[in-house]
C-alpha cells in the first residue's frame, strides 16, 4: 500500500493518504515534544520503536476483542491504519498517581489509587489540552453522550487488558492516554499506544521506562524505549519489517 500525499504532520507522527480512501499510512517520527511543544528534542530510533510497540499492543488488544484502527505494519516506522475521524477528546486512565494528577490533587507520585481514574482532555493545542468533564464535552459538542460512554468503557477495558499483559513483562502500567475516532459511524480506538503515551514503571526497580525520562531530563530515554520493545517482543527495533503481520 503506497503512501500518497501528506495529510497531516503532528508532533510525533506524519499521516499520509493512500489509494484507498478508507486507509492511511502513519509514519512515526523520532521527534519528541513535551509540555504542549515547549520542550523539543529527538530520540534516536523512537519512530521505529513506537511503531513496533504500538503495533504489538494493537495486536494484543485485537486478540482480546478490542479492535482498533491498526491494519498492519508496512515498514520499520510505518503502519497502515483505518481512516478515522478523530474525536477531539483524549481519554486518560490512571491507576497510580503521577504527572498532572499528582500536581493537581497534591497526591505524592506513586500513590496507588483505590480505583481507576478516568479523565477527558479537550484536544486543543491553543488551550493546552484542558481537562474537561462529560458536561463540557456535551456543551462543546465534542462527542455524543453515547460515544462518551463507549470510549470510557473501551478505555477501561484496554487498561484492564494491558495491565494484566504488562504485569507478565514486569512492567507496571501507571497511566495512559488513548484517542478514539469514528470509522463509518463506529467508535474505534486510534492514535498510538507507546512509551510516549503511557507511563511504564519497572515492576522491580520502579525505574521509569517512558517519556517521563525525556520530560524530566532523566537520561537513558532511547534505552528505556528499547527495553519496553525488548520485553514485549523479545527483539530489537527492526528497520525493515515487511512480513510477520
Ligand atoms: P499527565 O499526567 O501529564 O496528565 O499524563 C497522563 C498520561 O497521558 C501519561 O501516560 C502521558 C499521557 N499523555 C499523552 O499521551 N499526551 C499528552 O499530551 C499528555 C499531557 C499526557
Ligand atoms: N505530547 C505533548 C506535547 O508535545 C505532551 C507530553 O506528552 O508531555 O506537548
């Protein structure tokens, strides 16, 4: 499936049209940003690793009854996906206090939450992606109540499945962010699942294996991503992936 014109370039990915109006090519970049683009950098081979990590998670989810936009891997840093009309709502699920939740509520990072916390953020760079609730989503017309129920249920299900899956890999899933879109009217999981969009802590040492290493200048960023890929697939980032889809 050849990529055609560039439709969109985001902070971490480029999206191309294909000959099929229902399919897109996503190319994962090595660029890293944080704090709504204020901090910028490059992480060598991040694009390769995130493409392969995201593909792996999407396959695990599909195998457990959660479909997504993922179709197949096309190359080291490219995947073929279904063309969604993305809902402008980011869904975050948290199990352990960290990041903005710790800051907002004064909970020490690492505090286990007695039950999962589900949050919505309005995808709007100019506003810095503000936290919103279901009333805001309704008033702004970001998604229908039925769609909010659907994405909430799917996000919690994804969290349950990935928590159990990652536990086997000695990784604690602290929190993660998902995006959903509509494909011919159906709500479908989109975007990516990777160390850019999740917090992963080593189950034994507590070491951070995610983008917080970049956000907080902890060093060893690429090594952490490579470690996640290794634990998931047992391998190193592949530069040319044509089969095994
Ligand atoms: P937060 O604690 O900064 O709100 O982040 C919660 C989770 O969401 C964390 O796993 C990182 C992810 N995330 C994104 O994927 N994109 C973003 O723009 C932000 C702010 C967080
Ligand atoms: N991806 C977001 C940005 O560039 C924030 C983050 O992941 O911390 O600003």
